[in-house]
C-alpha cells in the first residue's frame, strides 16, 4: 500500500475508526463526473435533474460498496482476533490496517471476505434492477444495474492473485500453507504484483496512445498499475523484514542505548545531550529507580519553542500507561506489530527496568542499515536481550 498521506477521522463503524485522505475527494469528483457525463450525454433519455440525481445515487452506491468491502475485512479481522486499527478511504478505494494474521487460515478468511462482499452486493443490486424493471422505473433499474456490474468488476479484479490485491494475499496464504515459509509466500505474491502492475501500466500507455478517446481510461489504468506496482514493492519489503528479523529479539531495534533519566532532569540538559547526540525519539523517565514515564522528542521541542527550557522532565513526560511495554528479549516482529498501533514501545530488561523506547522511525533506521549492509537472514537467537 502506498503512503496514504494525511488522514481525517470521519467516524467509527463496529469499533473501527474510518478515515479519509484528501485524495478521496478526487475519487468522489471523478466518479460523480463519470456518471454525470454518462447519464447526460450517453443516455439522454432522462431530464437534466433526474440525470444529476441518478449520478449522485450511483456515486453513493459505488463509494458505499468500497467502504463495505473494507468493513468486511475489518469485521472478519476482529472476529479472528486481529487488531484492526483503521479503515482508510483514498483515491484508489480503501485499505484496512490490521495486525498480521498468525496463520494461513486466518489470512485466507480475512482476505476473501472483501471480494465476497462485492459479489453479494452485485447480486443484491441486480435483484433491485429486476424489481425496478417490473415497475418500469428505468432510472432506478439503470443505476442499480450498473452498481451490480461495478461490484462484479471490483470482486473479480480484487481476486487476481497478485499482492497487494486481495487475491495476492490468497496466493500468499496458499503458498504459506504449502511451504510453511511465510516470507517466501509474501515474496511470490509480491512478484506477481510487480508483473500485474507493470502489465497494467503498459496496457494503459498503449490505450492512451493508440485507442481513440482512450486518454482518460488509459491514464486511469496506468495509474492503477502504478499503485499495484508500488504496493508490490511494499510487499517485497515486508517479506524481507519477515526474513531478516525472523529470529531476532526486540533489543536489536534499539538504535542507541538511551539510559533512563530522572524526573528532575532539565529539558535544556536533555535536548543538549540525549536528543542531540543519540538521535533518539523518546527517553524513559525514572523516579527512585522505578520507571514512571516517557519523555517524547515532540513534546520537548514544543516546550523549547515556548521558551520553557528550565522546565523539568517530570512536567512534560507522558504516563507509562500510554505505551505498551515488551521485554527486550521478546520477538522483534511482535514489537514491530505493536508499532502499527502505537508511536512507541518501551523495552525492558529481565528486571523490568527500561532499556529504551522503540519508534517506527528508529526501526526504519535499523532496517535501512541492515539493507545497506546487505545483511542476509541470520539466526540472531536472543541477542539484544
Ligand atoms: Zn480487500
């Protein structure tokens, strides 16, 4: 999945936050515009007012179907015990962010439900078309008939076995079940995605160049191909991370050892020392040898900008309860999973003392370093604990 950019929460469905990105507005406009052109110029049997109303309803049905597809993933994910953190609507439809399924069976269920929702919707819409035809409601019949076809198309396109499409995750689950090797499964699905993305871009460019009036469709096809291609690269990275961190302990995710500070440390000192020279995002705070909170880089910078350099750490620290705690010897992949939902995970030693806090940015730095060293998948054992 490409980076989605800034998200705004618009509501919560079944306990899952629903967010939209600014690019979603583009989808809304494009879809409405396409329907409006279709109903006013191609099918001119309706009055202007009726055509606009039809375009509004058709747009709502299509975008609603995309949301229901994601909601299907989210609800089944929750039923199978995954942590579902959000549904995001953006220009290419939607995405559901959830923790990794623990086995191929859960992966299969979580994935297949999305396209199934579209296939069920297409049958429902065609049912409505049948009833509307019976009562000679031609506008209703046309809109619901098209919603039926579009849902069929969505369902079928999504089961093409190429990641990041749902079908790619089905392929992944099958290879995972057959070989027992998850990283290999992710790689196979990612390669297929690369092929599909490249193919769609080529098709789009051909249509754009050689098909009469093919500019819009060709461009759209090439863009979808680009998104699939980028998504497949993300999947390949995921496979590599799975492989390289398979047996590593969470401690390897700490870029620097950042010892805890006491509550009465001044912000001035902390900014000059830990945050400047150690590039850390957070430092644990102790009081009498006991972990009591975490001070985060962003909060320190805000205090500095407000001119409050003599304020103590105790006044700007965040309560421990805000962040999950994990042993530094627990699996690195489990901590990575936690970072999907939390900005920081605090790592502790066997005595429960904090050894540091891991952030997504820090994990990125560690992975970047491993990549530049071309580190092969190695058995790390409990190193870092
Ligand atoms: Zn899906």
